[in-house]
C-alpha cells in the first residue's frame, strides 16, 4: 500500500515537473516578478500595449523555433535559418516590387527557395554524412556570401496590402501571432498524429535502432530540414511585411539561429534529439519575449540582458538534465 502511494506521488510529481509544465510555470513566475519590478519602478506592465508587443515580438522567433523544434527532435539542428530569413525577405520584397499582383508569385518564390535550402541541408546531413552543425553552418556562409555580393542594404518594396500581415490585429491578437499559432498547430499535428511524427522521435532517439526497425531515416531527416527551412521562409515573409522591404541583415540582427535553439532548449527538448515538443517551444519563446519586455520597460542595458538570458538557459538545461538523471536512477 505504501509503495503504491509512493509510486502515485512520484507519478504526480513527474507530471508536475515535466519540461512543458516547468517552462510555463517559469513563464508565470517571470510575469509576476516583471509586474512587481515594473510597478516598483513606477510603470505598468500588464497593459494592452505590453500584451500585444509580446505577441508581435515573439511571432517571427516562434515560427522559426517551431521549425527548429522539428530538426532538434530528429537529432539535428539548423544554423542557416538566420541568413535564410534575410534571403527570404529580399526575395519576397524584390519579387513583389510594390505590386499586389506579385504577392502570390513572391510567396511561391520564397517557399521554393526555402525548400531548396532545406533539401540541400537534408541531403548533406543524410547522404554525405556531414554533421548537422557543419552542414548548416556551411550553407549559412554560402547564403551570407550571396547576400553580401548582391545587396548593400534594403531592397525591393512590399505593397501596403501585404504589410497588414505584420501590423494588423484582431482585438488584442496580432495577425502575426495567429500565423505563428497556425504554424505551431500544424507542427503539433504532424508530430502527434502522423507516422512522420513518430518517425521523427524514433530517429532522434536512436537513428541506428530506427533504421533497423525499417524507418527510412534519410527521408525523415530530409523532410524535417525542408520543413525547418520553410518555417524560416515564412518568418522572412513576416519580417518583410513589417519592414516594407527586404533586408540582408534582418535575420542575423535578430539572432534567429541561436535564439530559436535557445527557445527549443528552454521548452525542454533534448539537443541529442528524441525528446521535446511544440508546446514547450511555445513556452520557451514566450518566456524570452516576456523577459525582453521586462528589460525594455526597466531600460536594462543589453549586456545585462544577455547575461540574464544566458543564466536562464543554463539553469533550465541543468534542471532538465538533473531530472532526467533522477528518473533514470529510479528506473534502475
């Protein structure tokens, strides 16, 4: 009887401290602490302007992080997303050229370029056996060279009708946040309700076991990188709609490569793959966005911002690693 009670208690504790729950509890804690600090400073934190600002600030990063989640769950990652975002914004703006009639063509061109980059990444990793870090870093440098050679600054023009994507909102919810939600829901469905999702977790858990089980691991990795790059392309379209033009540094200035990985890790995903999910990533993105909002209202300098964000990420990874170790010891 006592053992059953203890087992039930451990199960409840495990459910409470699973990574997704932890990140949302941390998010609630950051909101409360931020509200208190801003109030002491004489400001107001939980205002409509702040809520809308957090959503707008997190939308582009959230879309990229969803794609990065897929890659990391499969035991990979993608460092080319930042430069791909910049390239996507330029392809979109230059193709649109300020004309409404070119919007569909521009979106198609961005999706095509993004899919091609993802395909190359996937083929290099799966067929040439190049480590994901090196492969995607190499592709990012190639894109960087193309951007540096072709563009000296902002280029192209986005028509006003397309800029509604970046600035309009439905009540307190920006359209960009709805776009992020749609991308996240699609990714969640793929991971939880399709064979592809099961295969992603299997490949991320142990690629050799997955291969011996009959899973075509190369195909899973290629599809995953194509989807990751498509998410980066969508983020590029969103940023182009906000800027009204394409910019060769919009992706790198936002640090979307490392920021997206940080958000996924904060959400409880294992960098080795096979563990994590979209819900945790959403929490990680919101946590980073709320931290930024608090820092901006308190006018904290950028150095201290980076220090705090770094500490938060390290602590989160340490907590998850310790919890995993404790669970492993209990099972043995």
